[in-house]
């Protein structure tokens, strides 16, 4: 029996879809760090943090990230439901 919670949608999501895998969290965190450091212009720096420390000389775009990530991802894993 499923216990009732004040947030039924969260309870439903956890029982139907299961918990996210640790690997999925690692990928999401890596993408977030990349976007924060290479894509976003920060107000106080007036450039990205990667440009401020000299890692890159240009502001990256999401298309650059997709081009960098695409060949290494290997496409969709067999038998894995991406819903």
C-alpha cells in the first residue's frame, strides 16, 4: 500500500519511474558545471569564468557543447527507457 503524502505527484513519480541513477546525476552535474564555466557570462567578471582564468579565449555556445559531447556519448543505450 502506498502511503499518502502531502505531495501526491512526487509520490507517484517515485513509484512509477523509480529513482534516477547515479550516472544520470553525474552527467547532469557535469553539464551544469560546463554551462556555468564556459557558456554563461557572469556580471562581476563580464566574461565566463573559463575566460577569466585563461582556459579559453572565447565564449562557448550550446552547439559547441553538443558537438563536443555527441561523438563520445555513443547514442542511446540499448534497452534503456528514456522517459
